[in-house]
């Protein structure tokens, strides 16, 4: 059984832009913006841990919304630089979100 407080198509939509800097192969530092259709825009800081290349867990702080989130995601390479991502997040203010998106990987030039 699923309970939701969404009333209507995109009645409670969320969008975000995020940059991840790989500190090493398994850890990233994250910064970005999240916006909700029924709330404010928040600055996001956090990180990801990749136990496998296609799976990650993440923790983020949302400044503006004054909340924390923890979540997990799956990523599927489309080509060398483009990836599809699906993420589920739990917010401590008792919200849950499911997102899908596209990630672009900037790679260093090999010398």
C-alpha cells in the first residue's frame, strides 16, 4: 500500500541540479540546488559513496529547507560521458522522493 499527499499531476514536483567531484573512485563531494513546486529553493551540500560502480548511497544537507536527506541510487552508463540515474531520498521532515535524471561526466584529458 502506498500513501501519498500529491493532489494532481506535478502538484508536488521537485527538480535539482547537482555537481559531484570525485575525491577518489568511491567518494564524491556534492553541491547544488533543489527546488520544490510547493516550497523554497535550497542549497545542497553532501556526498556520495559508491560501493559498486552502478550503485551509490548519499547524504545531503539542505540549506534553506533546513533538512537532511539520506538516499540511494542506481546509475546506468549511456555512453562514455552520459549516465542515467534513479535516486530515492528520505528527508528527515518526513518526506520521500524518487527522482530520475541524466548525469554528464567531465573527464580529464589523458596525457
